[in-house]
């Protein structure tokens, strides 16, 4: 009896060892349900490894920030546009670019929205209309200018500051058309002001309006890159 028992133990050990080798070779393979059969009076469990395809990790789709202008005249087309295509200036050494942000220690409020810009980048017309004024952003400063565009049909005007103009007073412009290049603020505000253009939207009664209510940002899937 002991001899038969010892043989049975050795046989089962050999089967377990063979199963371990199969699992080691299979790696990440899935395991099928065990198949049990009788052979020579000894119960043997055969573990069958079935190769499975590796788990596929889908790459995360790239997203892009898209700015969309409000359609206030109902023609299905946007009536406002982001002049730089970039985000709103965040807090830096001189404050932040949000509409209504504190200025001069709280004595006044920011009357526009600052859209970040790169030095010398093209600046687009935020509305269609005609150029009603080109002026200086600060008294006595002949470097930093603004361009004012008025649209009588919409009854809105827009002023874009810190632009070297490529347009003239009286010229008709369309929304998105280049009107100049951004003039860097490094000399005027040394020590950490983010380069930007200051956009003021003015309604028909002369009140400043928060531009981010008319030009809103959404995230959309980026277009796939063309393979060369």
C-alpha cells in the first residue's frame, strides 16, 4: 500500500510541476477551466493555458482649447472672436487678467479681459466693423497703442490694446482679420507681467462688458496629425 501511495504522490507532484511550467511560459495567458480525467486510477488535474492577446491600452486623445464667439444677431455666425487665440492671463506680479479684477490696491476694477500673447504675434479683429480710433494706451507713452473697432449694426465697439496697428482709421475690417502685431510689455512692466492684449467690449450705452461672456472656451478633440 505504501509503495502505491508513494507512486501516486510522485505522479501528482510531476503534474503540479508541469502545470507550473506551463503557467510560467504562458505569462499573461488566460486560464481555461480545469479538465479532470482518470488515468491509471490516479486523479489528474490538467490546467490548460490558452494564449490571449495582450491588453490594448488606447492612447489618450489630445484635446485643444477652442474659443467660440457669441452669435447675437442670429445669423448663425459668431460676432466676436478671441484676438490672440490664447487663454486669459493668470495672476502674475501685477495682478490677473480677469474682468473686474482689482487694480491699484482695490481703488478700481479691471475694465477688460487680458488674452495672453506672444511678442510680435498677429492680433485679430475681435469684431467686424470699421476702425474708429487708434490711440495711445497711456498718456505720454508713444509705444503702446490701441485700436478701436465699431460695429453700428451690432451696437458694440471693441478696443484692443498693446497693438502695433496695420490698419488705419476709417478702414473696414472683418472679424478675425489681422489688425496688427502684439507689442511686448517687457519695458513698460519689468519684473513679471505676462505679455497680453487687453480687450474691452463696449455696449451701446458705453458700459464695459465681460468679454468672456461673449467669447467662451471649450475643449475639443484635436485633429489627428497627417502622416508624412
